[in-house]
C-alpha cells in the first residue's frame, strides 16, 4: 500500500499567516482609532492583513490529497498535534511530514 504524505511546512505556514492576519487586523484597528496620526498604522495593518490572507489562500491550495486532489487544509490545520489526517473525499490516510 502506497504511503501518501503532505508537507507539514504548509500547515505551519497557515498558522503563522493566521497570526499575522490577526496582528494586521489589530494594527489597522488601532490606526483607525488614532485618527489622522494613525494613517501609517492603518495602511500598514491593512497591507499586512491583505498579504496574510493571500498567503493563507496559497497555503490552503498546497494542502491537497495526492490521491484524489481534494483540498484537505481544514483537516490538516485542525490536526495540530497529529501526524496523520484522512481525506474527506477518498478516505485515505495522509501522513504529515
């Protein structure tokens, strides 16, 4: 039986981009509360938020089942401490390496 693997770095990068998106949201929110002095914070936070969301989309697209091609990003991210996930479409066990 063939062993199917996924690259764990995409899952870890998803967590990093999620944290970066939250930081960008907080910076943009703080910048909007500062008024005219916070334009830099608002612009920087918005750019970080947009960049992190774009990177999250790319990371999610890279976490695909090698057997059937279905995106398993939700299963891989939810399996934070686990090394195996299963594909919801074909049911194959995928090892995160």
